[in-house]
C-alpha cells in the first residue's frame, strides 16, 4: 500500500523484502531516502539502520522508520539511530508522503 501511495505521490520507489536486500539495494542504488520497517524476516530494521549509518557510502541517506512495533522509547531510539523521522502504523499514506517530502526538503 505504501509503495503505491509513494508512487502516486510522484516518487520513484524500489522495495526490498528483507533487511539484507535493503542493505544491498541501498549500497547499489544510493536512494534519496529509505522508509524502513523494524520487523523484517531476516534481521531487524534497527540492525539495517546500524549497518547503513555505519557505512560511509550510505550514512548520509535519510531513514524514516515506519513500524507497528511501538514502544515508549521509539522516538528516542530512532533519533539515537540517526533516523530522520519515525511514523507508527497504521499510518495514512498521505502522512507518509508528507514525512518523505519534509525529510527530503531538509536534506
């Protein structure tokens, strides 16, 4: 749903099914921004974030966390991990589009 919403918002979107695929695609394609779920089938989104932020080639790519894994410390964790923003599912597609536009305008 979010993939199609972002495309409808005028963004070119690539998707990954696993954390490892996300890391590989980020390294190969160097996207303008990454929307990252925390619950992935192979490794956690936090691990993906740590790998990308720890790699000089991908460290500057802004990451928006989009997750249903809500905790009282989500905002703090996202900030500490170097994420540009975080959103909680269910999230209206227009809210994600607005967050993407806000992050890209700042970066």
